[in-house]
């Protein structure tokens, strides 16, 4: 076990982690936003909207993330080029980000939907009785309460996403795991670097889960 | 002021309201009573459009509740409603509960809303609780705040859906006192309740419902002393024993 090559590799590893965290940050933001819209669409009284949203969610929850990442890597530049009429190269980072957002949105949608449905109908009635519109009732009364309730689950899903970001190796993006693996291969010490990567992922995921547990206790009624 | 005309409502194939008609004039206090499942809560929720109905007409002033062209939020802002489970917004402070709708629906400024809200809070005897959260108040206190919240919108009428049914017996009176005061000040009120003492005190008319029908609709004195229908007599005999 020779750990001497890890220190000089640290700057590269940090860069990889930064990429991982960037992907995570924007994917969570975009995913939750899109997921919330999907949840509202799925619960809407408009049959077209609710069926479309349902189809989207069921579809993305039935296929592997790796598949989505690989598809989007080829499809996104192609579709954008087709729309704008000229070939537009999109970096792997952007196509992966879009893939993550669209994939996770399906999972976030179900969490948000459960959250909204767990808020008693009386709250919505009270809001409407005061003269609020659907949009006001959602924004001011229902969604704030739903998010508070669903925060632990949303965070758990994000921790899973954090680990899933490692799948971008498939399209050559140098995230943390991919960087660790390649650094290890270069110096001929794959085991040490993978062990390090495993330890780092474990530390981050585990600490995050502990925070989520504390949050759950704090928010419990 | 409120005109309910031949309302019929179905949940799927089950008819919950059959040909319900009644009028509530300005300043009247109408008490709606009846056994569980009689449709009284459903009827009152139809008045402000929280529940849709398939046939019939409900007019508040000149506005038809069931008309798809009606601006329902605007109409609802003029009719206050108090719920059995209080339904205060738990993530907001008492002050915010009172001011939110005033600002967002009526467009009042923060100062105006606060002034009105605190005045009403004082009126229901809870000024000291202004900065607390609903979870820190007792049921009776929450319901009084809920009444203040509805009154803050300066409604033309108030609807009460079993306002004291979820309260401990000790707290029922503090809420009823507020309602009695409101009635004596001339507010047009429609209350679904089992509190016959309240009805005897301030009701103009009492409506008795059973299985989706309005079985009796009489002035207070007639209802209590010269009850016409057998079903209403049976109901009264059972509940007035307490």
C-alpha cells in the first residue's frame, strides 16, 4: 500500500470534486424546479397535462441513468442543431447536466407530489376561502409546507444523485471518481486511488445522511 | 343576500344534496343542523364554491357562484369562512396569518393589514398571542384567530362549518361568545353547528337537514317549540338532553 502518490495528485482530485459538486448543485436545483412543475402538472385537472407528466415520470423512472446520460450526450447537440438549423457543439458537461436534471426531475416529482398530497385539503380550502387563487394558495400555503415536510426525502434523493454523478465517466467527463481512477492508472496504483475515492464518497454521503437524520428529527411533528 | 336555489349535488352516483333551497337575508343568522351525513357541511361549502354542484343556483348578492364566468377568488374574499379544524397556516405566525390574505388578495399595505389584524385580534381577546405560531395556541384560541382572520377581509357574510365540534368542551364557550357578539352586531351568518344553545340565543332561522334534504326551515321559535317534522323532533329530543 503506497499512498505517497496521492498528495501530488490532490490538485487534480480537487478539480474533479469541484466538477462533481457543480453537476450536483445545478442538477438538484434544476431537477427540483422541474420536478415541482411536473408534480403540479400531474395533479392538474387538465387530462392532457396530467397524462403527459405521468408518462414522463414513469418513463424516466423505468430506464437506467447510464442510458439517459449516453443518449443525451449524442441527442442534445443533435436536437439543438436541428432546432437552430446549425450544428451546435455542446460540451459533455452541459449534456450530462441536462440528462441529470431531466432524470432526477422524475424522482423529485414523486417526492413533491407526495408532499403536496400530505397537506390536508383543509389548508387549500382555507386559502381559497380567503380569496386566494390556485397559484397564490400553492406558492404561499401548500408548497412551503410540503417542502418543509419533504426536505429530508429531497436531500436523500440528492445524496443518491451525488453518488450517481460518477456515471459521467461513460462520456469521458473527469468527475471525482473518474479523476481518481485515471490518476491511479497513470502511476500504476489503481487500488490506493480507488480506496481513497471510496473513502471520500463514504465520508461525504454518510455525513450528509446524518444531517438528514437530524433534520428529520427536528421537523417531525 | 345569499340565495340557494334547488341545489342538487352528486358524488359520482351518490346524491348528497337534493333540491336544497333557502334564503339568507342581510343580518340574518341561519343555523343549519342535522345528523352526520345529512349534507350540511357540503351545502355550506357550496355557498362559496369550495364544492361544486351539478344543478341549481346560488347567488351571493347578484353574483352566481356556479357561473363559470364568475371571478370566484374575488367572490370568496367577500365571504368569510371558519372551519371545523381551524385551518390556520402553521408555517406562519399569527400576525402573518391575519395579514397574508389582506395584502395578497385585497392589496392592502403592510401597515393597514397589521392595524386591522391586531385590532381584530384584540377584539377576540388574543392580542398577546400576536407573535406566536398556531402550534403554540390551544384549539379555542386557534379558532378565535381563525374568526379574526376571516373578519380581517371585511366580509359581507360569514360561513361557519361546525366551528366548535373539534374543541374541548371548556373552550367551546369562548368561541361561541365571539360568534354571539358577531351576530348581535348584525353580521349575516350561516352556521352549521350542533350548539343549540347558540341557536336559541341568536339564530333568526333554523334549518334541519337529513340525508341531503332540507327537511325543516323555520324561525327559531317555531323550530324549537312547534317542530313540524318527525325527524327534526327526534333529532331535537336526542340532542337537547345534554
